[in-house]
């Protein structure tokens, strides 16, 4: 059996665990909102129309921050449409997803939902069809205490100030599919003007500039450079978006998707630091990886049509995830934690139904997709400092990423408690892993779980919601500071250990 060796030392920390790493995303797209988190008349609906079964799963998921209302949707959105009496709200065409938006669920409903879910709101601004004044109006309505037209309007709607601190300055405006698509200089100037004006209202806001829509965009790198040259002193973060799939059947490359995420983050970090050096600035720009997930371009299980029909909340990209997808998601979380020194925010896209960890049937059940489990477990166990893990592992040959280690891992450590997250990316067979924990002081395995199945394509459904779940992992042995585990092929595991 192939073997791998890991070494962990609390002296070699990367950065504190950032709770915002465990964010997610609610967009007015498909059924994420309507019959997802919001369904008046559902058996579990509360007085606000929120599905309590979805609220409970959101809390179990461990989501910390939720980005809203998009996504592509935000680039044509008028926030005023979603406040005030519901019967007076206009129906609008949503060009992003070729749908009709009823605006029955809007800003005030989202803020109430966040309070019930126990998550921090992350608001996205429309810089596609709108600009500085509309952003200031939304900020005034959302945050200003009282005594102005829009703060008093919010009070008339029965709401206190929401105190939103985290704001996205638009969405994917490098993309030609985006309403209001711009050049990097056009966008950078608008984002800088908007950020400067917003800070005149609240200097301590945390602002995210749009990075490239993916690392495969023609202007990737150039876009980040030109945008940051305009915005560097006015923003805190620049965004990254990445989706991974196995549409071509190249499972080895798919399992190594975290290698691409590592490179993406390192490239954006290097570009940001280069601009900082150009500007003679000592400030460091962080990364908001506010869209990431597995997404199959040709495997969207249920999509309403025809494409030219304008419908309310039609099904869109409701991917059905399997065991292999869950292993990849677990590995992507390892990558995000590994970059905790620069990744300040990350949002799994999306929360419900649309490429989501939570699925619902209209009027029916809600259940966990396989990707739910590595996210929920990592969010629950990761605490304290992220530790560098030195890895000596067999390699796997991939078409897209070359030679990569079969084993990838990250650890966190807090007050004598260590969490280890480890993945076997090989498709060939098990690997025996030895972990040197002698410097950590831990001597007890408190919890060990694994995601693995003899069928790597196994899925969950309303009829079989627990076909794929995290199972107890009994092979872990800790003796004299040495942990030994045997990880089967295509598997992700998490262990909690203590002194």
C-alpha cells in the first residue's frame, strides 16, 4: 500500500481561522429564494414565509455570512422594488436569468431571514445599470440611524438600522454576459468613486472590488491590475470566482481542482501586491472568494424551459451532487483555509436548490446534498490558528494540473485541540497516512469521520436523503504522538483530537 507522511507543528501557523471563510450565497436565481429559503404556505413556513426546515439546515451547515442578492441578478436590480408593502411592489424582467421577478422577497425580508439564520449579511451593489447615487441611497436606507428620508422610510417599514459592514461593489463586470459590462478602467473608476462616497458616510465599511469572473477570462491578471490601480486605497478586498466540474470525465484532474484554486489565489495575491508596490502602499489587499463550488455545465438535472419563456422562479442549474463532488468540495475548503492569511471571505454558491448544498421540493421536503457534509463539518471543527502541514505523499498524474500530491491536508489548533482535514485524491486505491503530532501535545482522537462510498457517484434525494453522509472513521490510531490512518481512494476525512 502507498504511504504518505504529514508533519504538524503549532509553531508554524498561517493565520487565525476566519469565520467568514464559511459563507454562502443567496441570489434571485431559479428557486434559491422562491420555494428555497422562502415559501409562504409551506408546512414549515413561519410568520415571514421563511421555510423553517431550510433555516435549520442553514444553521447546521455552519454558514457565517450570506452574499445577496447576486450574482448576475444584481447588475439590473433596483433595490427599492423589494421594500415596502408587498402588494405595491412591481414585477420586473430579470435579464440575467430570463425570468420574472415578483419582488415579493426583498431587502427587508432578507435582513429578517439573516437574523433568524444567525448569519452576517453581505450586500452586493448594482454597478451595472446604476452608480454612486443609488449605492448611497441603499446605504442610507440600510444603515443610517434616523432623521433622513430613507432612514425614516425604513422605520416606516418597521425596521431598525441593519448595520451592514460588508459590501460588494458590483458583480462580474468583466463578463460580456453581465448587464452593464465594462472595461477594467471603466469599472475601476466607478468602483473607486462609489467606495470613496460610501466611506464619506461610514469610514469603516469593508468593500470588495470585482476581480475576474474566473481565471480563464481573457483579461485575468490585467483586469485585477487595472481595477486595483484605480481602487487600491478605497477597497479592502478583491473578489475571486471559480467553479469546477467533471464534464469531460477527467476524474483525476477534477479531484485535483484545489490545485487550480491554490494557483488562482496565489496569482491574484501576487497581482495585488505588485500594484501595492507600484503605488508605494503598505496596505495589503485581501481576497473575497465570494463564489465557488462544483458546477456541471451539462449536468443541470432539472431546468424549466423553454428558454424564451419569462417565468417566475423557474428551475435553473439544480445540480445533483455525488460522493466525488463532496470530496472535491472538502478539498477546496482545505485550499481556502490554507490561504487564510489572504482569503478573508468565501461564499459557497449557492445555498438552496441552485448548485446548492440544500435541496427542497416545493411544498415538500428539504434535504442535504453530499457537498453539505464536508462544509458543515469543517465549519464546526475548524478553530484557532490554521497550521501549515508538511506533506510527503505519492503523486497523481493529471491532464490539467500535471503531477499533484495524492494526499492534501490542512490543520487548525486551539488550546490543546487539533482538527485535521485530509483528502485522498487518488482513484487507484487506499493510502496509509502517518501524521507526526508529537509537537501538538494531543493524545486522544475525539471524533473521526469520512466521506467515501463504494459508489463514488452515489447521491442523495428526497426519497433517500441520507444515502451519502459522513460516516464514523474507525481506522485512526494515535500512539505516542503518531497518528495512523488509512484513507480509501476518493475520500475526505476530518478528525478532532485533544490533549
